[in-house]
């Protein structure tokens, strides 16, 4: 019964958010509550949720103050030169912009932290997407693909968990998987280019006289530097106002506290004289994050406080800045807190344990020699609806013990188990993905529609390359 309820709960949740019958926050609260009561939780469901929520508070604090900090840095113009540089190099070609997004996200993912990757990628690229009238869903999709693929790095977490759970050296797990990682990145870049081509075609259909072949923006200021527009069209150099007025508004950026400010080069919050101070402060925050010597939420708390104090000495201005970013803060923190209901019910009722034991039990004995491959396939859905800790420390040892009877080594099982990470990173149980969609003002269901099947393909490609290279053995 618990197995049936667990899978049904996940299915109902996904259907409701992807069909937009409920917002993700409501679905995260209502669906687990109903299924938890059916599972016999009774009044005990409250303590289950509260225990789970305790583990979420530090994450909520991190995301809250990270949004304030980077939102403030966008407001004061720290990223404006980067936006102008990107536009100058990439022009207004959506295919190049999307591919550039994937490369940037993959490069930043080298630090192993998803939240940092999504904050920096969104801060750099979202203003570009809005200026060019591209869909932010493409941004979240590409960033999610790149970060999920890079998540198998030894310092990213899952690889270290797999090695620890099976008592292996982390390098023995990761190094043979480098060809799989490279293959996964190649697929990410291919998907990114194809998504960019789709955006290019869509935008040219919306306003062909504006999105003419070869047209470019003049370094990100919004004007047109050259154009192949047919005679009789709007003359070159007509400026960003004409572009924005004549192009269909695809994104309502007026209610986006983070994105709207990046479109106005004359905004009152600009602090050009403090550029080098803000850059130095941001570098210091990033170095402290990577060094991991101080708890991350406290780093952003102090960073946001210093940034507010220096850039906005007036108390009223400080309050106005906090209010300006309130929509993004409420969106992401509410989803993190709501996710505690889902995890609390899954763990408290025993659904996760029952589901994992059932999956292990239904594997036919004649499939034993393929246990590593089966583990790789199972890691795709299982790490989506349970935490990495639950999968690697609870499920993987059981699967590995079973595989040992068929001559499959623990290291093969560990390598196979990490191939599902691209899919895992899109789970609503992962705070970083909630941060990404909140900053980009993208509906989680829309993100899932575009990203899930692509991440499944990437995971299967990584698994297949692992088998072909011998990194993942077959008994």
C-alpha cells in the first residue's frame, strides 16, 4: 500500500504542476498531506513535516539572502558591463546566446554548487534574454542541463556519497567516468544549439523586420548597429524603445524585481562610482563560498548587509530595496518550506523505504548480470523523488550487495548510480532548482516540460558511454 501511495503521490504532484492545475507551492503542500493521511499518518503528520522543515531552514536563509545580494548587485549595475560584453560578442542571435548560456553554466558549475551556478548564470544571462525577448524557460532549461551533467564532479556531492556508501576511493569512481561526462556535455551543447535555433525561428516569425538575418545590437545599449532589414522598415539606430515596442512582449518583466531593473540603463539605483567596491565584495563572497570556511547562509547575510549599507546609506532606500526583491524571496522560500511537506511525508510514513525495497525486490534474478545498468536506469527516477542521501546511503548499498552475487564490483555500481544526476537536479526537492525558476520568473511546470526528457536522454547517454568504455561493467 505504501508503495502504491508513494508512486501515486509523485505522479499526481507532477501532473498537477505540469498541467498548471495547482501552483508548485500548493501542490507541494496539498498532495502530500492528502496522501499522508491516506497512509495512516493521522495527527503524526504535523511532527513529520516539522522535523523535515528544520533541515530546510538554513537552505531557506541561504536562498533568501542570496537573492537579496545578487538582486542588489544587478540593481546597482555590477553586471551591466558583462551584459554589454555578451551582447557585443553574441549579437542578437538566439542560437549563440543559448549556447553561450550552456557554456557559462557548465563553467560556473565547476565550483560544485548548484545555487551559485544558477545565481551567476541568471544574473549574467537573464537581462540578455529579456532584452532580446527570448523565453526565460530556455535559460532555465539549458542551465539545468549543464549543471545537472556537471554534478558528477567529485566535489559536487553525489560521487562522494556513492564512494562513501560503498567504501571506495572517490577518484576510482570518478576518473573512469570522464568520457561519460564529456559525452553528456556534448549532448547538452547540442540541445542548447537546437533550442537556440528554435528561439531564432520563433522570434523571426514574431517580428521578421526586427529579427532580420545579421542584425546586431550595439554592445548591449539597445540600438541597432547594422541590419539587413528590407527597405522601408524601421531605420537602423532606432534604439531599444522601437525594438521593445515592435516586438511582441513574451515576458512580463514588470513584476520581476530582479529582471526589470537590468533593462533600464538610466535606473536610479545605478552606482557606477561603487563598481570596483561591489566587484571586490562579490569576489570576496565567492571566494569565501568556495573555501567553505563559513556557513553559506551567514556569508550572504553579511554580504547583503554590507552591500546595502554602502550602496544605500539611507534607511528608506534600504527598505525599498528589500521590498523590491520581496516577490522573488517569497516565491523561492515558500517553495523550499512547502517541499518540507513532501519530504516529511515520504520519509515519515515510510513511503521512500517501501518504494526502494519494492524496486529491488522486483528485479528478476536473470537480470542480475545487468545490475549496474539497471541501477543507472533506476537512479534517474529514484533520485528525482528522494534525496541523494536517501538513495546513496539507503538504496545503493542494497543494490550493490545484490550485484556482488553476479560478479559486479561495487565501483561499477557506484559509477552507474551517478548517471541519473542530470535528472535529479530538476527535482522540486532540490532547493537550487527552485532558486533558478524563481529568479527567472519561470513556472516549475513549464521548466519540467522542456527539461525532463532532455535530462533523461543525457543520463542514458552517460550510462551508455560508461558501458561502452568499460567504466560500468556487465557481469
